[in-house]
């Protein structure tokens, strides 16, 4: 996916537009189920992949899967970084909150406003660490808390002492060092919250004991949008198949062992493809001359970028190579931003 050095330098001289917080999109009305677009950037000196992922509101697994072999801490001044901000939407119905655990992503489908297009907002999340899990199924938002405090459960205190050799306090008061963050939304699942975090560099990893973690700025954005009784659905879908305006595409994610499934990822890919074909209106069906070798390859290794499945479309490497390269020249967030507070605005580097 490397262009010529001259092309890279010329493209990198352009400015990168300031993004909004969450990725917010109009819901497709043409039978498609894909939103967003993939971008390619060249970070300026001093930026890590953690800086870039937070700026574009993506998680650790998403950006590292899209950029195999690129150093997280020192990507290099002329390294092209793929930004996987194109998403296959979860299976319908599209309403309330839908959380796809393997994808490590939350989707919010707010009620459509009269006379306006229906929207979807999406955020990266951290999920439960190994040995823990978030219940699958349907629940609701039952309460919201600003500046929550946290009484540490005995089981978590014991685990932390065993694994880290350090004893956690019994109580965390509200503040920037509280693992619950500054905003928390309680679900109907016992002990399960959707909340901000005091360790935003861990977004996209397995860091919780069942709760779902958000960047502080994402929690601040979605918190006022959610009312009590907002429906919440938690799903386990490591394979997503979508119709991208006439292209069949697929993305795969590492299955979570805490949700055992007897089917291989390839079998789950075939099942999901069949379900998508059955649910797509005939007039919206793309050509279906599938490249089964490509399907097998996507199912054999997680791929966070939706990949075209038909023989008449480019594979992911060749397709990404056609995208323009943009310069990313914002100042790094810095380790001081690794807490529960909202980050300071970052100027462009001179």
C-alpha cells in the first residue's frame, strides 16, 4: 500500500479537515448498510497511533488491524496510516443502542426528527477483559450519573492484587482518576454501565470487568442524548457483511472466547452472507460473482476495513492504494490527557 515518495510528499502537503467528535451519518435509504469512508494520513513528527486513533474516534484494535507492522509509538514521519472509519452497520432493527462486542463499537440510532434524515452515531469502546464478559441480549438505560463514585467490588480488588500486586482502594471518589470516568449510564444488566474512562489510551482493548468504556469526549456527547428506557442491545457478531452502494463487502473481528461458538469464522461468514442476501431487496442486490478465495482470506485474519467480495472489485490493498493521502499535523495529546477529563483543544503543529 505504498505510493511513490514523490506522490506521498505532494499529497501530504495538504491540510486535514477538523473532524467532529463521533462519526455521525445519515442512515442509508437505498438498501445499503455501510456508512463512512476510509482515509489515509501521514502523521507529523511526535504523533503516535494512539494520538491518531483518538483524533479520528477509533479504537486500538481497529487502527492496529488496519496498519499491520506500523509501530504504535513511533509510526515514522513519512508513514502512511490507514484510518478505518468506514463501518458495516449491525443487523437490523436499527434503533436505540446496539453494541457489537467483537467489533468493539457502539452504535446509537436516535429517534428520527420530523422532516430530517434518520441518523446513526458510532463510537469505539473497550470491552470486558479475559475471564469476564458483558451479557448478550436486550436491556435499557435505567439511570445516568454525572461525576460518579465507585465502590470497588471485592472480586475486582482480589483480582487486581493477585495480578498486579497492588491493592486497590475500596472507594474512588468523583474526579479525573476515577475508573468510572466523569459520566456513566447504567443498563438493566446487573452492574453493567456504559461509561467514560480514566485511561482513554485503552479504548478498543479488553480492559473492563463487563462495562463498556468510552472516550471522555464521546461520553460527554452521547450522555445528554440518551433518556431513561433507551433500548440497548448487545450482540456477538465477529463477521459483518454489507451492501456498500452496490458492492458486497465484509469485515471480520477476533471472536471473543467468552462467547463460545462451534462454527468456524469462515462458516459464520458464509452464514452471515446468506442472511444478508435473503434480507436485501431484489432491486438492490449487487452482482454476486463472489471471490471465495477473498472470503476465505478475510475470515482467516481479522480485517477492520470492509473488503469487497466480488471479482470485479479491487481487493483491500489495491483499493486503499487509490485513496488520497492527507497530512495529519495536530499536536500530540500527550500523556497528561490519559485521564477522565475532556482533552484540551490541540493546535496544528507549525
